[in-house]
C-alpha cells in the first residue's frame, strides 16, 4: 500500500471546502499528531502558507520517533537564492526539524519564470537543509515539463482522485517512479468535497453534485464509505509512493488509517469524472 503522509493545511488555516471556514483547535492538533505518530505515520507535509502549522508541528511532534517533515518555499520568497535559503531556515526553526526531507516550490510557475530557482534548491541541499528538492504541480504536463527541464527535481506532488483519474494509468509517471523519483498524490478527497453529502455542496459547486451523488450511491451499494473508495483508489495507483491525507479529528484520521478496502468490481463505469472546473480548486471562487 502507498505510504500515508499527514498533510497539515487544516492545522493553521481554514483549508477545505467541508470545514465550513473553521480551523482546527490547537488541542485537537496535538491529539491528531500524537495519534498519527502512535499509529506509525512518520511523514508530515507542511508549508509557511499553512498559517501556524509549522509551529504546531514544532511544538507537538515527538522527534525521538524521527518524523520526516517536508515544507515549501512560497512564491513571495523566490526573489533570490538568499531569500529561498532564509525561507527554509525559518521553516526549520518553526518545525524544530534538523533537516527537511523534501523542500518543494509551492508555485510551479516559479520554475519557469524565476531563473535562480534551481540554483537556490541546489544551495539548500548542499547546505544540508533538505535531503531533496521537488515541486507541487497541478497537472501531469507541468510535472513532465518540470522534470525534463530540471532533472535535479526528484519529488513531485500531483493532484489525483477517484473522480479525476487523469494520471492514474500514466506510463510516463510509472517510468519516473522506476527511475527513483517520488510521486506524491494530493487532493485525494478534493479538499473534502468528495466526502460531503450532496445536499451540503455549495451552489457555486453545484456541477459536482451529480457526480458526488453517484459516488455515494456506489459506496452504499458496495457496503463501503466514500472515504474507503477514495483511499482504495489512491492505494491502487501504481506509480504513487505517498498519499497526502488531512484530518480535522482523531476519529477521522483513525478511519483513514484503518481503511483497507479494495476497489469494487466495475467501479470505473459507475463513478463519474467530475468537470474540469470542479477538479481545480483554484477556480472555485471565480
């Protein structure tokens, strides 16, 4: 099965369409992190853009269990190599990690319109501030273009889920994985949208409602939950080495960890692919 990585966007922000604008209480964050480490999760994904999530990791992670923390450099810190290095050093101070497992560029466009991006990443690695460098992308094409132009990049975060399926069967990604690159799946629940009751979906995303209804009906018919379907899809991706999941409670995280269903027969013909405008959360408020 694909390794689970605990995403921390909900710790310091109101991230997630299903959170209704609520952040996660700091006491709950502590409980989630303690439970995660106790259950064997050792990888944590954070970013300066996630509000106080880096500080919360620093305050609550048990470093005797050797957690692996990855973070990102925001677009605002891409003005120079010095700014990039300073951003990573600040992340290390906040998380209290000795070194980041992966340092990502948070904005994929930084690779193509910032001439010093790769120089900065190489400097960060040579200084021992991070083990490897990567980028968070929004499409398979962007990932392949980034890897072709900058072979030093070895870790990629890419959106994929059971109502998306754009990249699951990609031979290019399977080849990259065999070559030793790490390909991390994010948006497995599409910010929680795939787990929402159809009646709770906001009017701005009403185009998602028929597909979400079909997903829930198929789950019910097969005596599993939508969460089980989403996770079984993620674990079935041949090229994936990690799966970023988020949780706003210990109960939710426990459900994620204990989910071990396999994809039911005929699932692909029964579960819709959602419209492109729904699959890209950047367009949700437009």
